[in-house]
């Protein structure tokens, strides 16, 4: 025998599966812990400070 399928429920189930799969992909792509974000932010700050510390003065006052 053929199983009777409620089309509305089938559409909603498919939409839920697609949304769940998209969420899983986004977690992989964008998901980082707070500690990882802080570490990256601190690394960027250190690199910027090191770069500005090594900058040569161009001889003009008020301009760096």
C-alpha cells in the first residue's frame, strides 16, 4: 500500500532540514569561541603596535 503524505507537513519538514543544514554549515564557517576571537583581536593589536613602533619619522612635525 501507498503511504499517505500530508504535503504541508512534508514541505515544512523539508524546510526544517534545509534550515538545519544551513545552520550547521554556518557554524563550521563562522563559529569561533570567544577566546579565539579575543586571541585574534589581541594578535592584531600587537601587530599594529609593532608596526607603528618601527615606523620611520618623515621629518615633518605633526605627521606620522
